[in-house]
């Protein structure tokens, strides 16, 4: 049996979905300095042995349609929005705290410093708003985050 016959005998198999790697972000709006997941060294390595550790990207790797939808939304919210990096991190940290999203809170607490938040301000996102002297614009964002996290309408005027 010649090589041609052997090639015809074995049907080609599509690549296994777990073997695919996501393409690096090609958008110029991806800014590695703010911790984009495709940028090396921007995210701290999570502990591998923590019981109950959330593996967001591992889960997404097994669900390509969900991964595409989630990463498209994240791209818009994180890299194409109108908030500054500092404002964005304040909103993410406050919303994660209010909704009990410890995975998101811990991940964004780790990169908040590169967006202009000091450790005192980062910690204050998990406290009552009156306990920290927020600037008026930042206080409005945090109040809006609280209202939306509670399923309430935005306060007027905002």
C-alpha cells in the first residue's frame, strides 16, 4: 500500500476544541499596561491549588461560542468605553464588591494600582461611600454602580 492509499484510508479529523488557542488581540485599543489578558505579565498568576478556584478562561475554552460573546463584550466595556482607566477600575471594583464577585474583585484589585488607584482607595471601594473623601465625579460613578448592582434605577440627577 502506497502513501497515497494510506492518506485516503484515514479520514482527516478536525482539531479538538481544547487544542485551539485564542488569537492575540490585534486591536490598537488593547493596552497591555492595564492588564489585558493577552499581554504577558499583566495579570498575576492565580494559585493553582486553591480549593474552589474560579477558572474563567478555562471554562470559556470549553465553550467557544460563549467565549466569543464574552470576550467581545469585555473588549467593548474595558477597552472601547468612555471612562478613564481609573474610573473603569472604580466601577469594576465597586460592582464586584456589591455583587459578591470575589474573583473579579481580586483580579482587578491586583491591577488597580497601574490605573491610578492607591491601596487606600482600592480598599475604600468595599466600604460605605461616606468613609472615603471621593471626588464628586467618582462618587457619582460609585453611586451609579451601587444602584445598578441593586437593580435600582439610576439616581437623578446623575
